[in-house]
C-alpha cells in the first residue's frame, strides 16, 4: 500500500546553524511523539551533510530541493544527484514550480534530473501543478497531464519509486489553499493517468501529496481525501509547532 508522507520544503531559508537547530528540534519532538506517517525534510544543499547525521533515519528522511541534470564535470555551481546521495540524503524535490518558473527548467531537463536521481537511489518528489490562469481557464487537467507525461518514459519499476506532489501554483505561499474537493478531484485524475499508463497496481501504490498553503488548520480535511496521501509543506515546515501540527493530521 502507498505511504502517507508529510515532506517539508525549506526553500532558501535558514542559515546552517538555524537549519541544524530546526532539524534537532523536529527530531526531539518526533522522538517524544512518534508520527503516524513518513516525515521528510528537504533542505538547502549546504545543510544536508550536517542534518542527516542528527536525525533518526527511521523517523525523518532527509532530501535536497534540487539536483543537477548532468552527471559531473564542468558545471560550475551545480550539485549532482550523486553528491546529494553521498550526504546520506534519500530524497530530492524535482520540478518545483519555482524552479520551473525562475530557472526555466523544462520537461527535458526534469526528465534527466529524475533519471539521475533514480540512478543514485534518491527518491524524487516530483512536483506538478497549474498556474492561476490555467485553473481559471479550466485547463488544470491538461497541464498536469503534460507535466506528468515527462516522467512517463520511465519503466514501471522506476516510476514506482517516485512520489508525486500536486501543487497548484496559485496556492503556493499565497495563503490560498485548494479546497478539499478540488484536491481530491485532481489527485484522482492524476491517479487515473498513472493507471492508464502503468496499470492499477502502480497507481494505487503511488503517493500523491498536496502542496500549497497547507497548515495545521486545513491539513486534516485535505489528507482525509482518499487520493491525498499527505503534503509537501513550504512555509509551515519552518516552525516545528506548525509542521508537527500538519504531521498530526494523520493521528
Ligand atoms: C511549496 O513550496 O512546496 C509549498 C507548498 O509552499 P507553501 O506551503 O508555503 O505554500
């Protein structure tokens, strides 16, 4: 059966000392009160090697927020999937809307990144989602179908290692959340696309997270939907009390 997962995306927040303190506090909090779901924190690259040894791997997985689309070599400033994995990290967010929009990551680039992540035993948290104009034009299904198709070149075995995150761009960091009905509707549609491509079993085993202004006050209602298997959390992952409030939606 698929897993329920709450994953934090720290984005470009917290210097190294602050990040270590946040990870320690989360680790202590979850040691005292075990979660009923998988918990992941995705941190800036420079935090990874310091954060992985201080969290209990059985309770908190660590991931990067990106990786390079090249194996190695003369790509100044880039960080490869192999480098990420060498820190002990197990996950990597790929295709976040901020990377697609601000760093022009195309479907071709993302396909390469996903393949390299998998080749290095990282679990990609692959993000898809429409912008406001697309939602207003009722094009959300078309958009997520196209974005998802960029990883449909994978074998069923490889696709099974991917976690999906549906993140409507109009809900990220805006305080606007998709309603529980909107989330369920599009998550069910995404699962049907996976079933059409890889069959029902793969579809049923794929975790599809919701992301976009998720907070303790709305997490329970969102996660109660049969096709919403947890959340990818931005702002609310930066405070343990908020992140824990979301994790506790599974209690
Ligand atoms: C995100 O960036 O993945 C996200 C969901 O952000 P927020 O929770 O702040 O909307």
